[in-house]
C-alpha cells in the first residue's frame, strides 16, 4: 500500500509493478459491476419484518399511486393487521418509514418485482466503493492505497451484505459518504465554490433523509468540521441549509399526508416508539452547545495541542465519574460502548429469542450477532493513528473529520445500547465503514513502511485469518458462533491492547510494529470470513428460505389470514384475498376477537408454529394433528377451512 523506500522495499506497490493508476481504477469499476450483477442471483426473500414494510409501500405506490396499505384493516380494524410497523393515518394505513424507498422502488417493483427493490442498494454499494477509491486517491495521491481502501470496505467489513437487501442501508451509506466527501473537498475553497459544494452536500443529505431518518446524524459532524476548519464557514453553512431545505420540505409534506404531522422525522407514532422531535430536544441542546463552543474556539487564535485535548478529555471523564448527576450517563455510555463496539453477547436483552448458545456466546433469534469490533477485528488497530498521524495535511484532516463523524453518528445508539434487533452485525453503524476503511488503509501503509514487513508476509497473515474463520466455522455450529463472537472479540481486544501499548510506550514502538502489522492483517482476513462470506452467506440463506415460504403460501386457497413473519409473505401482495397478520409486538398474543371474526366471515386462518407452541393456540378452536400443514419449509396450524 505504499511506494518503496529504504525501510520497506517490498511493499504492495512493489508487488504490483505493472498496474497503473488507470488499471487500479479499472479493478474498482469491475468490482462494482460484479456487485451490481450479483442482484441477478441474489435471494429475493425478506430478512426481517422491516423489509416487508418497505415492499408494502412500493407495492401500494406502484399499484394504486398511494401510500395507503389496506391488508384488511378497513374490514376488521385489528392491530394484528398493522404488522407492527404501519400506522393508521388520516388517509389510511401507511408504512412508518420515510417515503424515498417507496418512490424509488415503485417503478422498479412494478417492472422487476422485489429484485427491482434490491437493485438500488447494489448500485449504491458499487458507487460507494468507487467513491472511497476516488476519495482515498485524492487524499493521498496513491492509487494503490486507494485500491486498498476500497478493497477493505468490500472484503474487510460486512458492507456487501447490505448491497443485496431491500432496506435502504446501502443508499444511506452512499449519501452520507458523498456528503462528507463534498464537505471535505469544499472546506479549503473560497466562498463561491465552497457554497456550491455545500448546497449539493445539503441536497444529498436531505434526499438521504427521505430513505432513512438517521441520515440527519451527519449534519452535526459536518457542522463541527466546517466551523473548525472551513475557509468560508458562513458560506458553507448557508449553502448546506439551502440544499437541505427542499427535500426536507417534501418529506414534511409526505408525512402530513401519511401521518397528519409536518414533522419530517415522524414515524406517525406518539407513544414514544417513533421519532418525536420533543424527545430529542435535550440532545439537540447539547449539540448546539457543543457547536457554540466550537464557534468560540474558531474565533480565538488559540489551538489546543493533542496532549491538552487528551488531558482535558481524561479530566472530563474523571469529573463525570465523580459527580452523581453525570455518573449514570457515563456508565450508560460505557455500557453502550462495551456491548455495541466490543462484545454483543454482554447486551441486556430480555426478549425471547436472545439466548445463550454455549460458553461466552449468544444467539439473537438464531443468529450470531456481532458488535462492531467483533465484525472488524482489525478495527482496534486504528488507535495507532494517535501515534502515527498521517503525514499529509489532507489525510490528517480527513482522520479528524472521520473521528468526529464516527463519534457523533454512534452516540445515539450507544446511549441506548440499541443493537438494531434481528441481524448479524451492527447495521446502524454502516455509514462509518467507508471512513474506517480509508483510515485502515492509511494505517496499514504506515505500518508496512515503518516495520519493513514484506507484502507477502502481510498477505500470508491475511490468508491465515481468513482460513482460520473458514476452518473453525465449517466444523460445527458451535465453531461458527465461537468465531463470530468470542474468538473475533479476543483478536479485537488483543489488537486494541497492542495499539494502546504502542501509543503509550514510544520506546517499545519499533518492536511492537511488526506484531501489530501482522495481527491487523490477520484481523482483516478474519473480517473477510466473518462478513462477505459468513454474514452474506447466512443472510442469503435466510432470504432464500423466506422466499420458499412466500412462494408456497401464494399457492394456498383463499380467503385466508396468515399469522407468521411478514418477511416470508411477499408473494401475497398479489393476492387481495390473503391477509397478513402478526401478534402483539411485545407479548406475541393474537387478537382472538379478530380471528373469530375472520373465521365467521369465511376465512381460513393459518398460524405459523415456528415461534409458537401448540399449547398457545389451543384456545382458538380444537384441532387435530391433521390440521398442521407443511407449507414450503415451514409448518402452520390451520383454523377453519
């Protein structure tokens, strides 16, 4: 990842002597093409209930030109028909999520079905890989390092899993990365150029908010960086606001139609389960106070040194721990960091389905979910950037910007210790992955150059990490869970400790660099086995099973009410005589009044048994073993018929 020098003549650049910058660019474009082409063979089943809600919105807009979803609500008025994540608004039942996925997905869904809704995510993933390559090359002038950054994002993280999803996470990653890149490229420009790029960045963020509300978290990070470093901060802030307003205004109008409120972040709920702006006023106050402090810092000539910043941070932590009023917040933050960054198995999660799977392991609804560091064992090495700051000014500034963004983006989830529900990894942390990939490539370049380790040694360490994951994971289910949780956590912890020791002990630094380099490379190999192979493979298997159930259910006679997982019912959208239902979100209890009304109206009722015991169902109507149907790879109890 670096050019040859006296310390490290056998670097990655030396290993690729025949590849020009144009050829490396072609590799990234080819990789992006393969990602997009993968949609042709990707499984089209849903992974989780959220994805079915997105499909419902696209289907309604495609078929009826409306956000309203019927699903029998007008007839029966049972909350079981709301599928947890739709809301009865002034113009009918509507999905709680922003309308962007429905608007973009409606024509694609009409033309290609659910595969058409996967395509925008694949395109966004491919564009993000290209953007990471282009940005890293712009920062460093090194096309080989830029290829390493794009490759690290593709193969050293869990990013590619979301290229083949229905939920718009890959789109959110693209818009946040693009907005950050535009901001960074504009911060040293004059007022006119800076304002123009800021308008585009604001527009991109606003469009992104129509897909995922959490894209708004990019704004405080952008504001902080602009205040601290922009040559024309007022022009950039004004330009960003001008670009942001039009899409946010459209989003507000859409929410007024769907939910009867102009709140652009509303999910249509006022019971604390949605996004109510009033709930975030204290956090908004803290953000504004912090930005005001940065303005004051900008207006003074004094700039704190890195030692002062670290000392002030440690002093603030000590003060927070000493004061009762802030101690709880500090402990909450530390717990959130522990479970979401270090060890997902330590989460306080009492819902059924989150169960121990053996020593130091835990399954989340059957899946070995991972914290960020468990997904990216190499992530701990980034602490070495405290000691090895990038030499180039642009790269140093990008490292600061990335740190600000990562801290602000992750903070709301950390303070709630919210892991995101069913999944294999921290999907809410996806937007930080492109930034970490660029920083990871910068760090590996520095480590390889200063330690003098040959590229082939790094490659062997990487292959060893990958092979270890594959070998142990394929041996047994317990081995798979162990690699995804305690083993990956251990590698992350050792590398973090090694990085801290290297930072704190300059005398030991030369001796520790080689170990850090090889262990980081092994961590990258492990991440490749955990993410692009493990997570993507398991998610595709789950999606394929959901598609099999969906296809089989579509062959059942109607009229029928089906209690099951909505993500397994996508094929029923073409059947108005088939209604989808779920039990209570917290208790799982089924609305018996609705079931009896549906039976009286001549509907069959099918209840999937995967998450229920037969004892739970006996109160509806006596049934015999013959009334237990095998439909696709799942089993249902039949009531009526």
